[in-house]
C-alpha cells in the first residue's frame, strides 16, 4: 500500500504534467522542493503530502474537492491555505494585491503546519528569484504580475513577520537571508 506522500507525489506529477516555471524548468520540481524544505521542519507526512500538492488547485485542473476526496480534510485544508482565488475575470496584475492581502489574512491566523508550508513554498520561490536576480538584476521583476519590487518586498516581508515563530529553522533563516539579498535596497 502506498503512503499518503507517495500518493501525493504521483497525483502531483500527473496534475502538473507539461507545466513549466517562469525560468523554463519543469514545474513539478517546485512542489517536490517545497516538500523537501518542509521536511526539514516536520516529519508529518500529511504536511509533506500537502507540500507536494500545494499548487494543484491553484495551477491545474484539480479542484479542492479532488484533494478532499483523495487525501482527506487535513491535507485539503492545508492545500486550501496555500491556494489563491485567481479571479479569472480580472487581469492577474490587477488582482495581485487583492490576492496577496487575502492570502496573508489566511496565513496570519493559520496554525504551525500551514506556516511550515508557507515558509517552504516561499523559500523555494525566493531561491529561484535570487538566482535569476543575480543574472538579470531588476529586470527579473518583469516576469511577475506585480512588477514593482517594493510591492514584492511588502509581500515577502509580511510572510516573514507572520511566520516568525519558525525563525529557529534553517529554512526560515535562508528565506530571510535571500529576502535581504534581493529586496534589501528597496526599503
């Protein structure tokens, strides 16, 4: 019998099949990296499964019901905490601030498992951003729906504030160091 983590990996690989990230890499590498990072902060396999699944509802044809039916309420709730309402009726650049404010409101009141997922996800994203920032400089922000680095800074700074109870973990420390590297001059 497959573990919940094995099942989540198989599910996510199928859901993200053919997708690529902004840098052109295979999309599935991101959720797998998020699970590895989360694994440095917890051994809870439900949290690790949610890490692998965290973008399926937001970025694939997968529904919240699919996650609930296949993985149960705990994992479904964790994935929901990582899922933005993309508002397809609006341009992504127009809805960016609304989506981020809503997500941050969820994060602020979330439990530790959700915050572990957030730090793992944002660290994975920040690793990619810092690498590309080294190559492209400020032009890297042209890839995003919100192109103003000060707005991007506000978002990540708030994530760091709302997850500060994880400050003892290396993942949090790395996220904060990369944040300072990329956004330090945008105060």
